[in-house]
């Protein structure tokens, strides 16, 4: 082993060393690189880009040693839970990270395995989409403005929750019912269009949907409101809030999921 490989390395450099040692084809190396870069966002406590944006975005710069930090395991577990709706993809990318971590540990670069005890994601049992009557009941619930906007967007745009949570104020066309820039393919209906202007009062930038409290200083500026300092709403919190709010409407008493709300109406266009 040469001297370079014995030195501590930054995460993305370690990724390149691993991909070189794995002797993968160029196509496989590209897929693995995207997968391993995605976990960098989770390790930094940030929401990764989705769709085509994930391939083009530069991941956060962080030290490989962060994987030995106890917080790394928690952040990876949260990221896996947030992506439970896509079990095939997340399991494939977990496998890529396991392979890389095993190789890095063999080099002596890591002392621990932050994926120890992390099980593969099982395919979720499909739950029936909400009926139109159920959707109306959900959207009529008394709830904070942020949650109402989130629910209307999920239902009317038909896109996954993760993409809704990744939206920034700058992604919203305030004069119409569409996104702009990287979100130009998104559209929504009258309910969202009615609520968005109220949510965006005095908002000049930052994440569209915010937490209730100020974010810790370690949260990147891209995931904080420049005016209030509050952070980007997480997948887990958004899901918990929806399930708790709909428990009284669900005959089974469990509460519904935002996936059921989204499937109730897949597309929405301008009036």
C-alpha cells in the first residue's frame, strides 16, 4: 500500500480510492459514485437532491472520519427511514456504502461501522389511496399553515414528499401555479395557490417548509431560513405530523400516510 492510501482522506477522495480498487466498469463506477455521494448529504445532516438534480449536484465536503462519529449512525438511520418508500434503490445504495465502509476499514481509515445493525429496507405494504371524501376531510383539518401547504402540495402536485421538502422559496413562481427553475416541471391546483402567498409573506429565500424552532448552528445555510434561522422540515417530522393529524379520521385509528394522500391524485395542472 502506498503512502497516499495510509493517510486520512476526505470522504469524496476515499470514494474515488474505493472505486479504483474495486475495478468496476465505467458505467458501474458512475452509479456507485452517485450512490456514495448521496450518503454524504445524509452524513452532513442535509436533504439530498432528487431526480436529475442528484446527478448534477456537488455533495457536501466532509472528512471521512465523520463516519466514526456516533452521530453518523443516527443520521444514516434517519436517511434510510426517510427513503423507505423506495426500498430497491435504498437497499442497492446501502450495499454500495457497506462495501465502501468495509474497504475503508480494511485500510485502517475507519475504526467503526456506522451501518452495523442497519437492516435492509423491506418493501412497504401498499395502503389504499385515500378516497376523494377522505382527501376533502384531510384538507379541511385545522392545522398550521405550513402543514396545510405541505399536504396540498403533496396531493395536487403528485410528487413524492422528499421532493416537496427539498423546495426552496426561490423554486416557487408566486404569480402562477407552477414551480420555476429546477422545479419548473411542478404544478399544483387552487388549494395550494391560495395558501402559498400566505406562507411566503416576508420570505425572501431559504427552504419553503420550515421547522418550528431555530436550527442548530451546524445546519448549512442552504437548509436554514435567512430571516428566522429555522431549518428545513425533515421527512420524518412531516410524516409524523400527518399521521398524527389524520388518526381521528382513519377508521383503523392508525392515521394515514402522505403517500396515500399523493396517490389520491397523481397530477394537477393550471386551471
